[in-house]
C-alpha cells in the first residue's frame, strides 16, 4: 500500500523517528550503533523505531556482518521526499554537528 500524507505525518510525529530520518538524510547511511550514539537512545528503542520506518517504506536496511546499515529508500514518493528535505534544511546545522561527532569515531560509533 503506497504511503499517504496521514501515514507520513504520523510516522514523523515521533521525535526519535524524525531524528532518524533526518540523520539519514544528512549522512546517507548509518548503522544502528551510530543512531544510538547520535540520539543517545538504547539499541532496542532505536531498533523498534527503525522497524516502523522500514515497514512504512521510508528506509532500507543492508546487512553487513552482524550489523544492519540503514538509508532512506530511493522509492519514497517525490512529495514525501520534499517534506523530508524541507525538514532537513530547517535543522541542517544541528544535524551536521551530530554527523560530525559520528565522523570523529571513524564513521562508526561503537560497532562496525
């Protein structure tokens, strides 16, 4: 079933899910441990939100060893990608700082 506006806004209404989507927009691809570090949240909580984002079709996961790396899906409807892009541009400075902190750890926080 294609993503509609109500579903997108319900998904992004959660601060953690919105932060995950915007960090992935900023960084391109991140593993669970990077997201846990950046958002200062536990792995089970981040994984639960990632599952919801995957089920909605917003994210894709790529398994590498025992870790899964996530990125925004290239199949997101154009209108939804624009919403994400506008949200990202409104928080760009904060997101760049978060991404830089991850970059100081060799691009990965604790795992990869």
